[in-house]
């Protein structure tokens, strides 16, 4: 693999996609973003952009297949991959929360004892329950988590909340916040000297963009 370029992985489509692309462009990096293309070369910086499922990004960065990634801290933490978080990006803020049916009375975390909770975040949820001394059944599903209580699949959900509209439209209320998240830049631990230098240049540009905005 070419050790003189940076491969930057960003989310193909989802909450982080637009702001991730915008950040790269604001750093002055130009590339041709053809529809449906999953890999593109930058034209004025030694970089390639990969468009991936966000959940896959920490693993690619750990393996060094991508050198940098932009992901939600929620995804990075859940993955527990061995990567460096090199910068907090300040966008795509959200929280990982527990929700229950609106008509359910809820007095506190002890009410979850013995219940089943559907989630895409079994690791973060497991840690939270354990630290609160609660034993519940974690039901891992990969998407459309918020439907679970209304179809009898689980008593509660643990999922990402941003505006809150997904919870609301599925008859749920937010009862606990277990993790606060924003987009972060993660880097592989095995960068070549050239790649580390490129990363430093990129971070310098990102910080300048952030300062200009504040
Ligand atoms: C999250 C979560 C909800 C939605 C909540 O999905 O799974 O579906 O956002 O947002 P809201 O509070 O504004 O309605 P995410 O964008 O992380 O996508 P993914 O789970 O498909 O990766
Ligand atoms: Zn996802
Ligand atoms: Mg979702």
C-alpha cells in the first residue's frame, strides 16, 4: 500500500456525511465526488477519500486500510477498536439514550431490572447497566431499533437521539442519557512518517477552520 498518501474514510450516507464532506472541502482539499463512487482521489493533496458504512470505519482504521476516519464518538466507543482519537470535530452532536413507551411509568434506572432492551450499542449499554447494578436482557439489532417496544420485541430501547423526532414518532420517551457524542477524527496507530506529517497538516487546517467559525 502507498505509504505516501492518506486514506480518509467518511460515512457514505447518514447524519455525518454532509458535514464530513464540508469539513474536507473547507480544508481546501479538492476531489471529484461522482455519484455512487465509493473511492475518490483528491486532486490537490496526497489523499484518497473512501465512502463507507460508519460502523465499519473504526475497524478499517485499526487495520490501517484507512489511515483516518470521521465517525461519531458513539460508533468509535462501541467498536472498542485500537485507534487514536486525534480531534473532536464539534458537529453531529447527539446522545445515546434509553427510551420507553410514553405511557410507561418510569421512576429510575432500577425500573429496567429484568427488562429487555433493544439496541445497536450492546457494549455501551452493558457498561451502563453494570455500573448501575442493573441486570437486563440486551437484545442486539442493527437498525430501526425504535420500533421494538411497539411490536413487543423489547420493553425499552437504547439508541441515538438527535432531534428526538424518531423517539416521538414511535411513541417513546427518553428516560436516561448514557453517552454524549459528537463527530471525531480517528487515526490509525501505524502511520508512516509521511502520513503523520500529512495528518499534522490536515489538523492544522481543521483547527484554522474551527477558529474562523468561532
Ligand atoms: C440515529 C438513530 C435514530 C435517529 C435519531 O440513526 O438510530 O434512527 O438517528 O435521530 P432523531 O432524534 O433526530 O430522530 P443514525 O443517524 O445514527 O443512523 P444509523 O443508526 O443508521 O447508523
Ligand atoms: Zn450507523
Ligand atoms: Mg438509526
